[in-house]
C-alpha cells in the first residue's frame, strides 16, 4: 500500500505544476491579446488615413505594369511555341509520307 503522506506530496506537486502551466498560458493569452489589439489599431489607423501611401501606390502601379508586360510576353511565347509545334508536326508528317514511297 502507498503511504498517505507520499500521495499528498505527489498531488501537491502536480497541483503546483498545473498552477504554473495555467499561469503561463494566461500570460501567453494576454500577450496574444495585446498583439491583436495593436494590429487592429494599426489597421484602423491605416484605414482612417484613407490608405494613401503614395510610395506604395506607385510601387503597386509599377508592379501591375510589369505584370501586364510579362503577360504579353508570355502570350507571344505561347503563340511562337504553338507555331513551332505545328511546324514539327508538319515535318514529321512529311517525313513519314516521304519514307513510305
């Protein structure tokens, strides 16, 4: 049989450990809440100023223009690739027909 004093000390130790963990979780939760409130405040301040960051707007415009140029180049490359594939298919057909004669 186990000793009554030993069981009490084990449960007291477990309780202290649980208390420590709950305190740490509470502190972490408070830190997460502070960070969330700070992020919400920043977001509201950005929204209240109308979000007019001229440098960011210029950068977005430049990136959109670059994106349009890249899309155009991609479309041209796609067309050239399709054209080359058509030529290769034609040459294969010609070669196959020429090989049968």
